[in-house]
């Protein structure tokens, strides 16, 4: 291990020289890796943005309970008590029909319309802030509350957010599948690049082994090469994704202004960017490792 | 230092390269290995460096049975040996200096110290002035001497040479032999395979003769 560190500068210099010597082929390799990785990475960035958007709109989930129009104060009091004691309910807010009417009058500028009504059409309502988050427990809670006496209708306000969340889950799965497939492609690309290099350096490898080189010594420059190529590929992918998001931002800005909202795509987070680079580096390393390992095993068998 | 005991080696296809070979070489001894081509000289040398493994019998180097060494231990055995290959095995993508440097890089030698050692080895074989040359530009004799420099730069205690004067005229051959004798004088154990009669005439050197895989007494 100590030896590996001592040789690091020399091996690294050799690897860089070799990379520079075949820079055109290397450039295309890196481009292919970059494009392959940018697909899942880009999709991931879009998903992250979509999720941010949902979180912004949905807030914390609520269940609205609308009571029967003929509910008396005694009924609502009993229900209020019942709700506060329910284990699935975190916090309860009671809105009387008069309050609700007042709110509508203020917020929507419908004063005239409301004023023209001869009686209040709104029921008393409870707003429930549930203890638990998540689509399924909330749906169970809603069904349970709907069955309480005096409740006319129970509505899960963030229902649409959960539907979208499920869709995103599907998207994440797609990213995972895509990333796995393209990772295999990346390993294959590195495997082949390294195999070609090994073929041109066959003599050197043979001589080195005959005069006492360990397998680690033989592997090291190829592993560095693979990891470095993977890293450059990862950087290329990052640039593609970032440039793509910035490009999309302009038309998206126009669109969101038409909807009177301000929405811009965020680039990949620092941690995600680092993960992308480390992952592509690791895949390059792995491809090289497999390639050299195969060659060493093959020459061992020939002996 | 090197000890063969009833060693047999058969290649795939049935060719028996070595049959019941037994001998001992003491530390610091210089020994010629003679015989016609195909008599098993190269195979014998390969067994010492564990490039081949014996089918039966034992090959001891420094009291270590190299026939049963694990693959992972082979590099460390070979670092103790200087091997001069029949086909030189020089690397033509680098200059003379870097060819000799390779064994030191493999052992993880300190960079500055390596330079001194490489030049000392090149000086010993008379190639110091050609350190920047490409091996392609060297004559046959010079290539052979470069191969020797690479074999000794590690200061091994055992030197194995496979037909070191193979394609050289007698003047070059004498030069090479003089170099070997100088190593012998400083205590290196040498095993030199050759079928060159002019070399074998060298007086006072023990001789092992192989004939169709068997050691002649």
C-alpha cells in the first residue's frame, strides 16, 4: 500500500501521457460516457424539481370534514371531542358556517353574490391535521372519519399531490432502470478501451510479470486510466445536464409567468453532483478492473 | 542455493522436456548448462523462476520449494533472480535507461536512488553512453548487454542466463562471458545455458549437460 502511494505520481503521469497520446479516441469515449450518464442524471434532476414543486403547493396534508346542514351545537361539540381524542388526528380546527361565509366574502370579492343569498349555504366544518403523512394512512383515516355520525362529507385536500407523488415514484423507478442499464454500458466501454490498451502493452505486461511485478503493479495504471476516464465522463454528463436545465429555464420562465407563478429549474444539488462524479469514476474503475483481471487470468492459464 | 530433486516436466501434448533431473548448485557457484537445442535447457531455467512448474520432484531455490509457491508469492521470488532471456524481451517503446529502470520501478525503489543504480548497471555492461538510445538502435551484442544490465540492476543473488551468446560472434561472446565472470567474482550464483563450444571451453567451470531431457554424468 505504501508502495502504491509512492508510485502514485509516476503512474499518474504515465496515465495522463497515454491519455494525451490517444486524445481523439479518448475524447469520443468520454463523450459517449457523458451522454449515456446525462440521460438518467437529467431525468433525475427534472424529477427533483417536480418534487420541489409539489411540496411547495401541497404543504401539510389536511382532511376537511363537512357536517350535515342540520347539525346542532351539541352535535358539533360531541364530534369535536371525539376528533381530539382520535389517535390518528394531530390537531383539529373548527370553522362554523358563519366564519366560513365571512371568509368567502373577504377573499373572493363575491360579496354581492353572497349578499344576495337569503340564507347561508355553507355547513359547519372541521379541518383535521393528521398525525401521519402518506397516501395510504390518510385515505384510511378519511374513510373512518367519513363514517362518524353527523359528517356529510370528508375530503382529502392533498389527494392530487399523492397521485402525482405516485407518478413521480414511477419516474424514479424509470431513472433507476435507465441508470442501471447505462452503467453497464459505461462498464462495457471502459472494459473495451482498457482491453485495447492491454493489447498494445502486452509485451510490457509480460516482461514486468517475468521480472517480479505483482498483479497490483500491473493493474494500477489501467485502474487509474479507467477511473479518470469515468470521472471525465461524469464531468461531461454534469455539464450536459446543467446546460440543458439552463436552456429549459428560459421558455419555462415565460410559461410560468403566464400562470402568474415563478418557477425555475434548479441545477443538480452539490451532493448529487458529487455522487454522479464518484459513481462514474467507480464504474470506470470497475470496467478497468474486470478487463485487466480477465487478461491476467488468461495469461496465467496459458502458462 | 539451487537444488533439483528427481524433477520431471512434461508439456501438454506429451513431450517430456525433463526426466528425473537432480543436481545442486552451491551459493556463489558458476555453472554452465549445455546441450543441443531442445534438450530442455530453457525448461530447466523456467522451472527455477517458476515460469513453469514441475510435474513431479522438487525445485528448491534458497531452500524454498518454488514448484509449490502460491501465485501471489511468485513476484517476490523473481525479484531475487536476474533473468537474461533468450529472446531478450526488451521493450522497444522506451529508451535504454527506462528499460533498465523497470525492475526498480516494480520493486518500488526510491526515484533518485534508482537513477544511480541504473547508471551503475549500464556502466558495468559498457552502455552508459547509450542510455538515451532506443533499443532498436543497438547492435545484437549491445541488446544482449542491455538485457544483462536489466537483470543485474536489482542486485540479485542468482543470475540465470538463457543462451546469452546465442547469435553473437565470438568476440562479443567473450565480452559477455567476461561480464559474467566479474559477477561470479563478487559472489553471485550463475547458471548459464549455452550450446556455444567456444564458451564452454572456459576452464574451471562446472558443466551440466542435458541430453533429451536427461542429465548426463
